[in-house]
């Protein structure tokens, strides 16, 4: 959090905004920025060392990097036309010289407008361009400004920044896990990462869907994936794509504390998936769980956010991802197959905790398990796996 001589009268508001983790800033009575919340700092710049103009008049600060860099060019003119009359009024009622505060290219504009006292509150919306973003990353941000007073007079202003999305839609996002969203945020910049990979699928789903009313089958699948996603999140993973009756998950070594921890997290999640499947399908099938799980690891997966329109997806590229899919396809219902690479990545302590004897475990080649499945043999036939 960044601060600079926050007036005593604004201190309680600063404390409240900090507790609420709002994206906000405070101005003193001369309209100098005196505080920027951590959330707003991350919104404006991905470099913690960037100068956000604390101690500087807001008009001058906003017209410099990095503030102005976050405003799409389409919105800059609207911002100037809206804010310039208020800024001139603020300068006339302060001891600050505009020539010392406003960058030269914008100074003439200030002298061309008539001063206008700002209302007690006003709003402004602009197209926000994230640091390092492209045209595909633009979205609308709303800013609400409130002038603040006490018995002695004007204290300053507070600016509250919010994504221009209706609250009922934001509530849909809020149903997710904040920790996982933070882990996904760490993948904004695609790059090479070490991770354990989980693929799971509902065995015999076609026959099951034909046996059951569509609405009942949908409810079962929804219960299943809610439980699977919760298990992934609980073990520090990132939920990947859901495709029909299958799903993927990734457990990054950097997120959970190392290679052994990632393998452990994947194995714990696999066991939870079988428990969830048994619970969901207990009354539908004689043998309960119908889930198949395949586990593998990738020391150098290329991972990142896809950011397709309408949703946020994380994906990984690498031979190990395709191989993990083939491991899952070779598994039987209510079975987890794990690659030798993943199992041998476990530390002795984690292996003992999971009840896995890495010295006595017997592996089989995928080509021996599924000799007649051409894709499995072609893509991953030489992989050694074991049921765990």
C-alpha cells in the first residue's frame, strides 16, 4: 500500500477501504493523491516500483505513465473533456501551479476550458487497457468520485474503481474459489512450468445418458463436476477444461511447493474423485463409481491463459498432456493409472503417506494394457504406468 500524508480526517476511510480491499484512491484538499490502495496499484501497473504520482495533483498524475497508459485512446479525449473543467477549478482553489503539475502537451487544454466546480459526486467510465495488454484485453471500468467534508470544511475526494459489470454477473464469478483464481492469474503470461497433470472421465457415459431422463442425468453430472472441481481446488490445483464427461486439472510445482507435492496433490485428488463418483452414482449403478483417472507429470509444460471470449480458460501444451489423456483412456472404471515419472517424483515421506511402495510397485506399458487402441499405442504406448 502506498501513502503520503493522509489527512487525519481521511484516515478512517483509508482503513475501511483497506479492510474491504477496494480499488480506490484518496485525494487531499488540494486534490493531490495521498493514498492508493494495493488493489488499484495492481490495476494500474504490474511493476510495484512504478511511481503512481502520490503527492502530485491528480490531473498531472493521471496524464502521466502509468495511469494514462491504462486508458484506451478512445477514452482519453472523453476523460480530458470531463475532467479538465474540474481540474481547473481545483487548481484555482489550491496553492498549486498547473505548470508544475500538468505535462506540457496537455497544459493548453486546461487554459481553454472554464473552471467548473465539481458536484458532490460524479461518475466516469473508460475503456481500460491492462498493463501489457492488447485490444483483446479491453474492458470498461467505472469510476465514482465523491467529495468529502467534515465540520471544518473540505477534506478531499475518494475515487472508487469498479469493473463495469452488473453485480448479479459478478456474483457468478464470486462463487468460484479465490485461491484458484489467484493461481490462474499467475498464468497471464504463458511460459514453461512444471506440473502434475490429471485427466478424468465418466466411463460408460453414453449408455448412462440413454438410460436416464435427460434432466436427471444432467443433475448427476453437475453434482459430479462440482465435487471434482472442489477436490482439485482443495489440493491446490487449477481446473482445466471440461469437455462433455471429461475434465482436466493441473497442479503446478510452484503453487504447491515442489515436484513431490504436485504429484501428491494429483494422487489425493484422484482418490477424492473416486469417492465423489461412488457417492454420486451409488443409486444408479451396481458398482458405484464410474470414474477413470489418468495421472502424469510434465517438467516443462507450456501453460497460460487462453482468454477466449466469454470465459477464462487455462491450458497446457506439451507431449505429456496428450500422454496423460491416453493414460486416462487406458484406465478402467474406478481406476487410477499413474505414470512411472509421476510416482517416482514422490518423496519417500509422501509415498509412505499415500501408502505407495515405490520399491515394490510393478509397472506395465500402456501398449500392453490397451494393445488394440491405436491412439494409445501410437501416442503413449511406451509409457510405464501403475494402478494406484
